[in-house]
C-alpha cells in the first residue's frame, strides 16, 4: 500500500459533541454524554466543543459565562479527555459555526423548527425572552456537527430530535448540491440516556432546575448523600425497574447500572427486600466513587487558568482549519463570490 492509501486506511471516523457552559454540570450530563466522550476517545477523532453560542439563547451573566467556559474545559480534561488527542475548544472562537448556521437557516423550514420539543419547553420556561436564537438553536447545532464531516454524535436522548433535524438538513443540502456533508448518526447510551430529576422523577435531570433536583459533578460526598436520601421514590417498598410506575426507584437503579454496578435486573435482584434506605446507600456509594477522581483532578486543573487557556487556544486553531474546509466548500456550492 502507498503512504497515502495507508493514511486513508488509518483515518478514523469523526465524533463531535458539545455541552453548554450554562450552569453546573449534572450527573445527567456525565452519564448521558461526558462519560461516553471518554470511552470513545481512542477509537475516533473526537471534537468536544464548549457551546457558548448555544448558552446565550438564555440570558447569561457575562462574568459567569466567561468563568464557566474555562471550568467546562477543566471538567472535560478531569473526566479523562486527553486534550492532545481530542479537540477541546469554545464554539465562539471558531467563526465558521455562526457562518454555516446562517446558511443552514436558509435551508430549514419554520415548520420543522416549530415541532422541536426543546424549543417549546424552553420558551415556556423563559416566557419573557423567547428570542429568535432559541428558535434556531437546532440549526446552529446542525452547523456544529456538519462542519467537521462528523460520523457519530454522542448525546443524551433529549437531543435525538435535534439530531434528526440535522440529518434532514444535510440530506436536503446534499440533494441540491451533491455530497457536501457526511450524514451523522447518534450515539445514545442504552442505560442512562435520560437521568431523571431527584425530586420529580418524571422529568429530566437538568442543570437549569433547582439544586436539590440534581447531583452536580462537583458535589461533595455529604451533599450527594443528602440529595439521594431525599430523592423521591414511592410507597410500595419494592425494588424493581419499572420507569412508568416506579420512576424514582428506576432512576436510582439506572444511575447505579450506568456507573458500572452491573445489569439493572441483577442489581434489583440483589437488593430485593432490603428497602429503599439500602438502595439509596448503594446509589450514593456508586456516585461518590465515580465522581471523586474527577473532582480531585478538577481542583488541580481549575487552579491553572493559563494551562486551560492554552488548551482552548491551540485547539481552536486546529478546529478552525478543519471547519473552514467545509465552510469554503459550502460557500462555493451556493454561489458566494470567490475570494481573491
Ligand atoms: P439545560 O438543562 O440547561 O438545557 P442540559 O444539561 O440539558 O442543559 P447540555 O449541557 O447542552 O444541556 O447537555 C449536554 C449533554 O448532556 C447532551 O448530550 C444532553 O443530551 C446530555 N444530558 C443532559 N441532561 C441529561 C440527562 N438528564 N440524562 C442524560 N443525558 C443528559
Ligand atoms: N444542543 C445540545 C448541545 C449541543 C450539541 C451540539 C450536542 C450543541 N451543539 C452538537 C451535540 C452536537 C444540548 O442542548 N444538549
């Protein structure tokens, strides 16, 4: 094989995902997304973005947003992502994201965006600020993904609808202009794709909800114990996986299983007859054990702002190079005047 054929044979598939620096990361973000980023990093070329442009669809305090971007870089690295192997950078530092989003806005129908359940939920939660960015949020997400010719997108199940829209936009564009974009697939975990609120286990655990409803990745052991002890369960006392009728108990079983305690049914069988107190103790142990290495590494990293800044600066340059290749191709296809 020639060198070029060799390089092509070795070329890995591309992964892209993003997390918003919009609050304290939760156990839901960890189990649904971050943990899988780490698992996939050796087998793919991975791009993990800090999506600050998505975060401003909800009003943010500038000082908090600025701080949270570097903190999220520290979380990415502390959870095990190697910044030399994975591109970790801020979305706003690569202008191609916003530029492609504009173009894709012109290939997306109002009717499609009107169907997005996250838009409906967020506009209900922020009735005083239903802005156009919130409405076109999925188009920016499509631009993020399509810029890098992404094959696989690891996300929680709440992002499935956005991902399907991304595929529809890409197919529509390719149908008109030829094969410009790779059509991405979702990577949604079998267990833990939707971790539920501790207080209202019928609802997704979300970093924008009140403190006691979620476990933050940086909560200490006592806080985790207290929050899990107060988690809503039910009154029949039986430990069984049944999300429909026993959402609270099922959520704790899912958390344990996702964190490596075994198959859900095996955990439930082992805890049979032991009561919710024991279920909660065991869940606490699993969560504390999973998060403590991340927490100590985070503390070390977050103190070194210069290092974090250098990571996002360097990686943004590489990301911009890759993103601009796709952007230039798109601009040419749609007929923008050539650059001199
Ligand atoms: P918000 O609740 O403020 O909208 P969010 O946590 O849902 O924020 P992101 O920070 O952008 O939104 O989510 C990052 C990733 O975490 C996404 O892939 C999302 O699907 C996943 N995720 C978020 N919440 C959960 C959850 N409760 N269970 C599993 N995955 C989740
Ligand atoms: N919309 C996602 C965050 C996000 C994303 C992306 C995820 C923005 N761009 C690209 C995967 C790929 C969310 O709200 N969780």
